[in-house]
């Protein structure tokens, strides 16, 4: 199969520092850990603290289809790469 849009392959994306992050982990004892592993985590990185905080609020909010009494199964933690955010 040929490449339909070759121009997409020659463009490079700029590598900008993304020092502000959100680490997502499972709560201890979560049954989903049997699939992902007890030490599973995912970190999402952002250019600004404001962008990170806005996304964190959206991620950690109650899902619109949640039932009464449902509790979030994930733990969200703000993280920061100090060397990038403070320009060391």
C-alpha cells in the first residue's frame, strides 16, 4: 500500500519543553491492577501549569454518566520537571 500523503512524513514537530505533568495511578487494591500490574502509571505532560491544571480538573471530575455512589478509581498527582520549568 502506498503512502497517500507523503508531505506528512517530511514535517517535523518542534520539541518544546513540557515540564508540567499529571501522574495517573490505580488505587491500592483496584481489581484492574490484575490486568495492568500493581505498579501501573501514566504521566501526561503539558507546556504550562495552567493547561495542566485545567486538564487535571477535567480528568478528576465526576464523569457525567457516573452512578450515584461511584468513586473514582484513579489517583491523580501533579508533577513537575524542575530543571525544565525553572530553566536550569
